[in-house]
C-alpha cells in the first residue's frame, strides 16, 4: 500500500496556473503508475493524466496541451502543472496509483486525500 | 472511450440486508495477460474515494469481507452481504484496460 499526499491547490484567476504535488510514501513513484483524477463539485470522477513507471505520460482530451505531469524520483513526488485554467477546471484533484492494461503491475495501490483547485475571478 | 454503466444509480438498504451494484463496460476488460482491469471504489460523504476491490474480486487491504466482487468480460457486480451504516456513500466502478481510464456514474447507497 502506498500513501499519497497532494498539495498545491488554491484559488486562481481564469487563465492562471498552479503546480500540484503528490508525495508518495511506502513505495516509490517510479515503480508505480501515478495518475491524477479530478472531481468537480457534486460530480463524478474524471481521469486527468498518468505518468507510467517508464516515464511515458498521457492526458485526457480536456486537459491535453494545458496540463503537464512530471516526477522527481529523488523527492518521490509527482507533479501536475496546470495552465490556462478555466472555470471548468474547478475540482478536487486526487493522485492515485492503479495498474494499466498491457503494462507490468505497479508496486502498490493507493489514493490521496486531494487538493482543491478553484478557478474564479 | 470505454463507457462504464452502473445500475442502479441509487439504493436504499436496511441495515443487515444485502446490496448489489452492477457495472457494465462497453468493451471487455480482460487483457491478454489474463488480468481484468476492473476496480471498485467507495467515496464516503466528505471523503476521497477509497479502494475496495481490484481486478474484479480482490479485496484491498483492510476492506471487510462483507464486500465481494464478481463478474467477467463486460459484466461485473459488487455485493455487500450485510450493509452497515458506515457503508453509505457513492460507489464507483473503474476500468483501466485502455486509456483513458473511465468511471461509472456512481451508485449512491443510503441507509433506510
């Protein structure tokens, strides 16, 4: 089991940027598939992005070109740089680890507590 | 994208009674490695989602054995053998066999 702790959320104006962090403990980020999943207020879960064990990155269509996922193995941390924010990006952002088809299994499964991003003027 | 369809969308259950949630995927979630990439999560009120079941039927660490998962291919079921008050919340199924991972709409479980 891996413990995940997100930070970096906050209130940002439309068009602004934030960098979210996900710090892992109990397992290393480069041995897992670390995903970001968001949840708009009162809505369901939406997958945002993933960084694979091997470093490949993928994005959902709604964030492609605006969000960038990366990791720092020395800090056991995955980042999500979110740019050109709009009201539709207002959500709780969670990091999570789960496996992806066609890939070797990750070391651990987990889900963080989330960090809230609010886009408003 | 794979569409995940949950039924029912809401459920009201008497404590001690069983409950069952169905999840159907628009494509098979069985990969050629033999694994089926189907997860179940529970989001309790005001909390983040928590993993209950992975790969159809494997209970995650600490999950009570009253929770069980079954199914294959495109049809899956989460069962709670005897619902307790702490089981209230929204249950989601999720697939990760193909990008992007997708979630069901959620099933809200409440206690009568």
